[in-house]
C-alpha cells in the first residue's frame, strides 16, 4: 500500500513538473507602451502587429494607449510614461528644441492626409480672407497642415485675418462646419469624403498637391533606444511584418476585420475606406523624410524660434530600418515585390 501511494505521489510530482516547466522556461516579454492620438488609417500597422501576433512573435508585450491630442502624447514620451509615441513631428519638435533627447525612427505617414474643406459657398482661396478655419490643437499636425495650405494658396492667417480655431478632432470639426461655427476645416480622408458628399467644397487636397510633409512618426527617447536596442529592433521587425500583411491583397478582409475591431465599427465592410486609406498613406519602406521634416520645421519655427536652430537630419534615427534594409528584410516581408 505504501509503495502504491508513493508511486502516485511520484507520478503527481512528475506531472506537476511537466506542466509547470513550459511556463517557467518562457522568457518574460518586454513591455512597450505606445500612445496614439488619432484613429487614422496610418495606425493600421500597429493594430495588425498587435492583433495578428507579430509583437508577440518577437517577445513584446505591446500596450496601446489612446490619448486625445498629439501634444499630450509627446509630453508623455518626454516624461517616460510611454516608450514609443505615434505622434505628429510638429509636437515633438518643440520638445526637442527645449532640450529633450527624442528621435523619430519610423515614418507612419509621410504625407499630409488633410484637405482644406470649406463651406459650400467658398470656392476660391481669396474667399477665405477674414474667415474662421478649424484645426485640432495649436502646433499639432492639422494646425501645421493648415499653415502649409494657406501658404500654398498665397494666404497668411495674420495678414488676411484668418482666425485659426481649436475645434477638436475630425468629428468635432465636422460638427463645427455643419453648425456654421467655422467657415473651413482641415479634415482627413474619411471626414473629407463625407463632407464633400454633403456639398462642402475641397479647396485644397494636400496629398494631391504633393507638398513634402512628415505627418506622423514613431518616436522614442534616445536613451531608451540605446538601452533597449534589441527590443526596438524587434519592434521594428514586427511592425514591418505587419506592413507586409497589410500590403498583401489576399489579406484584405482580415485587415479590414482588424480595423473594424479596433475602431469598434458595426461590421467589416464599414472599414473599406480605412483600408484604402491605409494603402494610400503607408509607404512600403517607412523611412522618415528629411524634406517632410524641413517643412515641419519651417512652420514650427514661426511659433517657436528655438526650432529654427534644429536640422531635420538630426531629428531622424534610421539606423534600425537601415539595418533591416541591408539584411534584405524588406524583400522578405514583401516577397521580393
């Protein structure tokens, strides 16, 4: 009887070791907190990376936080509350000019997705004089895009008495247009499509105008990249694999499902415009652009003179992308296409 009982305990002990061993042997995942401030299509690689397991594949526990406003995202990065920011360079530049050691390592959106949309009765640039133009926060991407648009149209907010108003994100700007609280607004792709369908006028599409502009980047503190180089390399690998998944047309429905889930849409087909927007806005090789950042610096410097001393080249750290590019990782991700 004693031998039988002892055998049972031995078996239980071995079974416990067998079931416990895998979890004990697993390497703990590195936690990375990323903050985003918009629900725009260029965030799709982050959603796909999370939902399709690419971050998990590389041992990363990525936690995404939504924050209202790119300026706040940048401040959180500077304070160390997050490790990576998906932010407008405009909001990062002022912090860097103030001494923060932050670099931009991946270009999520290398062109402006904004269109200057006006009330139906405003169809010429000159008709904007003395009017009210809605953006999000001062210094953010929509604000800088507004300055670029006015400059391109030969207008000046100060000279032509155009009032720039902080009217919130796209839904709030749409509501402000419809209530006639503003005469024009900087709207992104989907909001523009909706408003043009209602008769509002697309005075200037910055994407079609081909104005160099760095709209959104992934950024991190220099000291964090230096101390966690392997983790950051793995993060970029995972993100690029998500790019490859998105650009593979066979995955269209699956990508739309990810978008619909993250934006809490009613059904997958509601994500069609966002999917098309992602294909249009994302670059297969997402290097941040020097020319795009020069445009940002030009307009940020008008508000913050300290930014005038910065060089666009010094704001970018392409070493992680370059290493993967040199080893042929892009060809691997896109199947040589």
